[in-house]
């Protein structure tokens, strides 16, 4: 489609961006967003490694421990839903910066908490910032990377989650005996100053500016984008823009963004995504948040439980790399189903190994398989979700899908705390496996394939 800027007919922002080659400029923007994502993931993943220590210090029961583990997800539920609507109304960049301030302050105050009630309250604030950042980061990357590379880069972005998780584990293993869990939370509040890098270098999404009717700004941002890509590419000129005779799509009122998620082709996509996120995160966080504490309950020392959890998490790196490759080679839908079914099988085997007190080598092997598929699953979730909505409601759609998922992540750790004394570890991991199977069936029955299509083609 074409737009009119200053009385002149010009091709749309989408047409101009889609024909650009990938260069170090787009990769630099991606690296900035991914770095913020990495530190966010470290802060969230840290609870897996310090939950046992907090439980011991405050003398918490299993149910109380589950409530504490779930508290950050209550904040994420609110943050994800709020941020999506704010980003579709006010822009991606300011909301992304605001999210970093929330999680930085939340992490600092967690380290200064004097009792479990204060800690739980500040975990909610921390979670609110994290919940804001995830859908906005997804929308930003989706809107600056061409369709031919989009799935791979969004999947790589999600790969910074296992890297952050592993970094949190290594940091806990090395520093927990020295500075305690409070010192770790305080230290992880410092990267929030990265907000100034985002403010200086990352532009507002030109796709969003155009959709918001700010065509002059959209044209100016896109022109600067083109100039930097041209300089980074070393070419004399960029590829020509393909003009389209298609009529511009009417821009939806900002008050109808949520309602649009349930209209036409988007209703089926919304139903599928909400169920997928709910059951996938119910299983994932119900299991991984408790991994370290469950190992301690089985008789392993704190340092051993942290070390084993870090070891099995290493499989997440090849897991997300394999998933990122498979997304483009095979497609989003089959890759998603594969990762969910693999997660279910591996989680069941891990639970059986833990329940029967199998040798450590068998436990670690089952854990490696589980984390391989789990982190591969995350790559698909984050690549797939923003592709299913148009620019005008992309952050809203991704935000609410993530927010529904946080209901699962909120319930998961608490359910584990309630059921653990009744079912034991085998029952807990069987429940997680069942959640992944349900999610796989939902995608199989309702999912649509998006491989290789531009965001505008997918907008129905």
C-alpha cells in the first residue's frame, strides 16, 4: 500500500522496510533489545536458585513457598496486559523504557525486604516490569526485521531467556555463599540503567508511527533507518521499493483494539494463543520455579542443587538454536507441536527419575532433555505470537496472550506447593507433562502457519 506524505505519494513503511537487507545496523538494534531482555530474564530466573534459601531463612511451608514463587507472575499478568495496550496507544519505545525502571526498582527493593510480605510485594512490582517488557520487545523486533529473517531473530531473542536463566544460576552458584540472596537481587537491579542506551539508540517503530497516523514522523524515522542500513551494507543503493495498488486499510480506533482480537480471523488465533500460553506456562513455571527447591528437598545441598539446575539448563542453548532453525526450515506450527510434545515426554521421565531416586547421571540426562525442549518451546511462542496480529493491535494481542499465560505461571508454582505433599515429585511432573500435551493439541487443531509471510500479509 502507498501513503501520502507532504502531498507526495510514497510507498508504505512496510514496503520500504521489507526490501532492506539485514545489516549490522538492525543487528545492533536487536542486540540492545536482547541485552535488556537478558537482564530481565536473569532477574526472573534468579528465584529458581534462591527459593530454597529464602524458604529456609523465613521458615516457610510448601504452600507459602509456592505463593512467594507465584507472586512475580501476578505482577507479570498485570504488566503484560497493561503494556500491550499502552504500547499500541503511545508507542513501543516509551513503554519499553518504563518497564526497565519497574523491574530495576523492584529488584532493588526485593534485596532490601525485611520480611516475606515485603518480599512478595516487591516481587509483584518486579514482575510488573518484566510483564511489560516481554510483549513490547517482541513487537519491536518483529517490526524492524524483514519477514525472511523475522522468525529466526525473534527466536534468537527468546534464546536470551535461557542464557539469562543460566547466567542467574552461575551467579547464584558463585555469589550466593558470599552475598546471600539479598545481595543478588540488589546487584541485578543495576542493569536497569541500560534504559539510557535504549533511549539514545533505539528508534520508535516506524510501522507503529504510520499506523497511528503520524506519517511525517514515520517517513523521517524510516528514511534514517534506510540511510543507516545503506551505510552498513556497503552498497551504492538499496533495492527498489515495490509499489502496491492495494488500497490502504482503515485504521482502527484505539478504543477497539481489544475487541479486534475477537473479530474475524483473529478470534480463532486469539483462542488458540490464549490456551497455548495458559497451559504452556502452567507446566513450565510449575516445574522450573521449583527445580532447585525440589532437589534440596530430595537431600541435595544448596550448592549441589544450584549446580545441577545450571547443568541441565545448559541444554536450553542448543534447544533454542535448533528451534530457531526449525522455525524457518519447517514452520511455526509443526515446530511448536514438536517442542511441546518433547517437553511433555521429558518432564514425565524427569519426574520418574526424581521420584525413584535414580542415579544423578540419569536425573541430569532427563533434565537436559526437558530443558532442551522447554527452551525450544519458548522460542516458538515468542516468534509465533506477534505474527498473528496486525500492527495496530500487535502489542495488545501479544500482551494479552502473555498476560493469560501469566495466569498459568501464577497458578503453577502455587499448585505445586499444594500438591507436592500429596502426589510427590512424580505426580508434579506428570501434571506438567499433561499441560504440555493439552497445549500441543490446541496448536494442532487451531494453529495457522505464518512461515515466510510479511506481517501485512498475515493481517487478513
